[in-house]
C-alpha cells in the first residue's frame, strides 16, 4: 500500500501560502541587500536605486504571484544567456559540442581559463560560451540578437520588452575584456562573424530589460516536464536545467546548489531566475551584488523562500 508524504515534505503550490513565504523572504533579502554594491562593470547600472526589490513566482497552473517591484524593468544581462542558448538549441541541437557544459571555478570573464583550454569555452554561461552562442545565432538566423529578444517576448507574452541602447553602448565603450575573449576565440576559429558586429549583438542582448513578472513567465517552459515540448526538446530542457544548476551562478554554483537547490541563472543587473521542474519558476531582482557578482539580497531571499516553500529539487 502506498503511503502519502506529509504535506511539509512537498513543494508548496498554493498561491496564498507562496505569497506569505515570498513576503517573509523579501524582508530578509532587503536586509542582505544593504551589504552589496551595484555593479561597477556597466556605468548605467551603477546608478539603479539599491532598495528596489521584486519577487515573482509563475506556476505551471498559469497563476502568478507578485511581491514588491515586480513590474519595474531591470537589465537582464547574463540572464539572457539562458534564452540565447535556448534560441540556438532550437536551431542547432548539436551546439553543446561548441559551448561545453562543465562548471568552472574561474570568473565568468576569465581569459586564463579560456587560454588553458585551448580556446574552448567551459559552458554557455561564461562570457566565452555566451559569445560563441551569439555568434552561431548570427550565422544561423542572420541576427545574433533578435532570436533571443523574440523568445523572451513570446514566452513572457509581453511584446513590449526591449533592449536599452544606452546600456548596450555603455558596455561597448568599456568592452576590453569581452573584446579580448572574442579575439582569443577567433584565434582558434571559434568565431565566424566580424568581432565588432558580434559584440554589438551580444551587448544588445545583455541590455534587454524585463520585469520579474515577465522573466518568471518567460522561463516557465523550463519547468514543464512533459515529453512533448514546444519550446525545447525534452532532452535539451533536461540538459539546460542541469547546466543551470552547475554553472548558472558564475563560480558560486556549488554554494547555490547547497543553499537553494534549484537550477538558477543570475545577471549583474541583480536578477536571478530559478526553476522548480514540475511546479513553476521564481524571479527575484535586487540590484546590489555580492563579491561573486550575484544579487546579495536576491540570493538570501531565494534561499529563505526555497527553505520555507520547500522549493528545491532535492
Ligand atoms: N554584459 C555583461 C558582460 O558581458 C553581463 C555580465 C553578467 O550579467 O554576468 O560582462
């Protein structure tokens, strides 16, 4: 005879209970946000008010729960690497061989690691891998930026989502490290398009702005567990979630797997999106970052939420 599990052992799907957990987690996250600093890498993002905090959950049932600044748009930055990878896999399921799938203990902008590995990116979420993804998209779709924007618009249901030209330009003006990465890749034949064009496409992609409500909805296809995937094949959905778990939080992925236990992707705009397969997605946004480049408050809020709501894959 099968015994049912006690309710406390299951991931919480009830919207009213989730809202209470989100509010408690946000309060804790706000305190931690005071210990972080907005990114120094992109001047336009340094000036974002540090007290902003948005927390959204989207469920496979179609319900959405929003707490805080969930309609304000923030710069998705590296969160877009998740969507560009999916846009590429839709066109080329063999792209994994080009971008890799291993975690790293190096920084996401590491030149040393790329050199040591003969110019092969470690995974699609370090900048080397993300640049190869954008380059391949440009080759296959004629534009390295639009497929990613369109995927986020379609999946979120918000056609107004845009890239912010001033953010993309500001990053282009300070692009020394990303330019060096692109040249190292080109030196071993891993880039097919002219580097200035590739970088413009990549910075436009990173400068896409969306709210936490939009972003949680846009990632919801990653939580679907049925075999008949519309956005991504069953196999690739499984692989993308696996690489998000092991490499989605820069070189802090092990710490996050331990503390949160969900596939997640962060960006230096202060956003983090997480996936609980079979249940739904979560997106938090709090601009100040910790020393690993992840949202300081967002991470604490996510850790508290996963504990209270039992949102963990383990
Ligand atoms: N546009 C940033 C870069 O390429 C994205 C960094 C991030 O969010 O991790 O450096």
